[in-house]
């Protein structure tokens, strides 16, 4: 056996040990992460920046009936310590160039480019240690002179540091050590707080400047934002992205987990700044990795929820991220055993941990049910939110195309072996079995990387219905929850509820105007009298760059008279106008197929659009219910299958070979009593 190959394979195994093998995190233990993320190092800052008004010229197209705009509200650049450690050197300005259609270089050297530019984009780097890792490479900076900066110095000098396994091992260790080393250095006085705040201030101002410079009303909208990275004591994910209404009224400093790990304190900060003219909203993400904490029935400290808590959460968190690369958070098979489509891109690891996440309290559909229960207790509903999708890319690029997916963690997922979709060579497998057995797994007699990375999904996108492509119009759509999420394709979905809708809406040219006038759109509330029933108008259109649509569904959640939680999934309309079975409430098989030799899909099945008027067959007056629409495409290849085909190997049998891309609308609440909004 060649000695060089043996050494390289041994290094490869060592990389697995150092990285936690791509479990979505570092080698730091979960309990240590919770302590680090909970370190209160700084005092909240309520100052507001003095920024000049933006200079905006030109006319903007206005769509009275609103149109769909697509974007990504969760993007990390080199200003995030984890992004920089993974090889990302792209700045917020580079991220916006990518979103508008320009190519962006991946840390591994190849170009990433969208098939079609996006309508809006938000750079949301971690507020915690914002810009600090990148500043380690700023020659002469105060931080670069400290001992804790040495791990990152020269790390991304790609003229000297090639994409070798040894280099990956170095950056994996730097990533794992970054938080404990820097928190420890601050606590010991080795790293002055003023240095950290100065670096963060420069990065924050650069983030704002990029958003202001790239905003082109009517063409491309940017949002100023950041990520608040809170963790529960058991490493349950409680992360939120904070998005600001405009780029003129902004805080001098973002509120981070270094100020407080309690999201309720974040909302207090947002409320105080709102009183000073700085409006914002927070979008929780990866509830799937929260270990049951994101949608609990109690407050942060375990005490009972009260009306003040409910009002505060509703005011500050009108949306939730239902899908992204680190998993889809709609529902879980264990929570929805009768939903045949519940097992979609499930990543059930806690974020930045090797531990599994508890489904109860971690998924959106159940949160809707819990919200109804809290409302029944006359507390109001803290979980009355709309949905979006976004990527959480750490490459600065929102790459969510199954055929061209490079995952989200830079050099750590830059090829198929590191993504876990292609097996190790025999030599690599031998080394892994010797040095890193716990970070690999045998599937079909072949050795693969284990952990969360193979279960990452090529997802997602945020969709809004807005009058124009401007900050004001899109932010307004966020607030009224006229939003939807997709798993990547640009599927569009309209969802209305009214009492007088009829089939004429399916053919009238003014159908949308009539739907708005005669009912409420997604995100709304419909109140009916005892003798009235809701009628739903659904209109979905496919993405021409993806597969045809297979079916439109309605998901209903409600409480029984005994407060028991219920849900049901109904096929509302089928491709080709085929009738839904009135007993099973399912469309017949449309025989759409995927050729696993080349991922081609069958012609002649599916639809470019589906629209229908749907009536709830089990509606009961007096029962509060929540409805949302879900649209499914015909089956297509998952990204891991594309990887395997390109490598000339069989796809992993423990991963789904094909998936059905989809879109989810925000929900509509229906009641026979006037619905009080606290």
C-alpha cells in the first residue's frame, strides 16, 4: 500500500474526529455549547444609528392584486465565524452580487451561479462575534495581535492553503475552538471587550452599507438583518433571524446571545427600539433541532405563559422558517403518522450537536395545535405565525438546486464524499475504521460519512405576495403573513378563504381581485356565523425550471371538545383535473416516474397549474380550525442521487433517492366567533 495514500487516508479519518463528522457542529460537547452561548458578556445597547436617508430614484412597477416575489432571508458570509472557518471569504456585497445573478466563487474554487436571479435577499450573519474570525487575518488589527486570533491567521489564504484534508482538519479544529477560546479570553481579560465590539461595529456598518448600496426598488430588495444564536441548556436550537423594516432606522449594535440567551430579552430589546422608530421582526428557524423548546407551552424559565408573553411573541415573531438546508420543520412522521408526505427532508439532530432532537415541541404543525390550546385557555395564541423558507447557507450563496447542490458548510461539504452521498474508497474506509469509526457508518457494505450532513436538504426559498418589489411592500407582506415557503423551486401558491366563493373564480380574469374582496388571503382570519361554512380558493403554478405539479392539498388542525389535538390532510385537487377520491381524500396515482440512471422524469404527467374551490368535508360550526395549503410536485431526484449518478455509484439506500419538492402557504384561521387578536 502506498505510504502517501496511507497518510492521506489517516488524515481523512482524523478530520472526521475533529469535525464531529459534519453533524452540523463542532467537536465541542453540547453542554459546553450551551454554556458558551449563554455567556452574558455584554450589556444591551439601545442606541440608534444616525444614518442619512437613502437616495432612491426611478419608478417602481405596482401590482394591485400583488405578485409573487422570491428570496432568501437567511444568508451567512465571511462575517460569521463558522462561515469563515469553513473557507467562506465572500462579504455581504459578494452575497448580493450573487443574488442578482453574478457568479460567486465557492471556497473550493468552482463557481456558483443561480439559474435565475432572486427578488430579495438578506445577509444574516451571527451577531455573536460578528466579523471577528475574519478580522484575525487583518494585519495590524488589535484582534489579530491577540493569541486567540492565531488559529484563523492565514486560514483562508488560498494561494498557500489548498483544499487538502490536512487544511480541512486545521479549520475544523479552529472552528471547534473559536467560541470557548474567545469567551475564555474575554472572561480572563486577555481579549478586551472593546476590541470585540469595535470589530463587530465595523462589520455591522459594512453589512448596512451593502444593503443600502444594492437596494434597487422595483428590481432587487435587500434587508438589513442578523442572526440571534440562542441555545437551550441541552443544546436545543432557539436561533432567530432579526430583520429590520428599513435601512435608515437601525440599532448601533445587534442584540446577541452574548447579551442574553433568553429570546424574551431579545423581544424586549426589539420593543424598546421600536419605540425609538426602529421596527423589526424575528424569524425562528430550525425548530426541528430545538429538542422541543421552540414551541413549548411554558416561558423560558419554565413558568406558565401569560397574556403579556403571548402579546410580546406575536408582536415580534409573525413568521417562522418552515424549511431550510438543515431540515424541514413542517411536521415529523412520529407526530403525523397518517400524513404520507410527513417524512420530507427530516434532519432530527440538534443544531451543532451529535444528539437527536425531540420532535414534540419542535414542528410547526404541532405548534398550530398548541396555539389553539393556549387560545382556548384565554391566553391568546403565541404560535399564530406565517411561514417562509430560506437556505441558511454559509457560502453566501443561496444554492438550493437539487442537481447543483453543494450544501452549506464550505470546504467541509465541497465534494460528494464530504456530503455523505458517495462512499469512501477502500483505503479511506480502512483508515476511518481505525481512527474514526464512530463518525462513519456502513450502508450496503460501503462506508460513508455519518451524521447530519447527508440528511441536509437542498432547501428553501421565501415567497411573498406583495404590490411591488420594495422593502416597504415586502416587509408589509411579512407582517400580515401573506407569505409562503418552498423547498427550492419557485412554485407559487395562492390561498384564500371566504364564505361565498364559487367555481366562477376558476375562470374569471378578475378572480384574484374578487378573492381579496370576498375573503381573506393566507395569513388572515375568517369569522363566520353559525350557518356559514368556509370555502377555500387555491391556485398553484409550477416552476418552469422544475417538475410539473402533482396535487394541491389542504392541511387542517383543530381541537376536539375535550381539547384533544387533531389534524387531517386532504388532497384538494389533482393534476389533469382528475377527481379526488371522496373516501380516502387522495388523488389517484398519476404514474409520474423518475429514471434513476440519469434523473430524467416522465413526460405527459402533472400540471403547470392547479386551481380549485375546496370545501372542508368535516367542517363543524363552533370549532376553531387552522388551514394551510401544501403543493406537491411530481417526483424528482434528490441531490444525493445526483451526486451518486455523477460518481457512477449506487445511491445510498438509507437516503431517499427521489423526493417531491413542495410549497407551503401561511395558515388561515377560521372561527364561528369573532376572533380577538391580543
